[in-house]
């Protein structure tokens, strides 16, 4: 779920994994691993989403709300 959200936001910002790595200070390998399912530390996610000017808490809340709506219907 986090990896999918990260990739979605990265693509919305027209960034490659390498560009996001440079902007966030997190290695390209780490970003690639997260997008492919590895669970990152919260501090890493905060840096990555901060580099895209996104508040991580709002992104996760929106995703959870969407999932709840899907389950309810």
C-alpha cells in the first residue's frame, strides 16, 4: 500500500525514482525497494513525501478513507 502510494505521488509530480532520490536525500535503491513492497521507516517516508511537498498523514488518510468506502459498498 505505501509503495503504491509513493509511486502514484512520484508520478503525479513527474519525477523519476532517481530525481526523487536526489530531492529527498534517500537513495534510489531505497525508493525502488519501497515501491516494490519493502516496508520503510517512518522517518524515511516523511523525507520522501516532504520532498514532494506532500503531508504523509493526509495521503495515508485519503487512501484509508477510499479503502473504507470500497469495503462499505
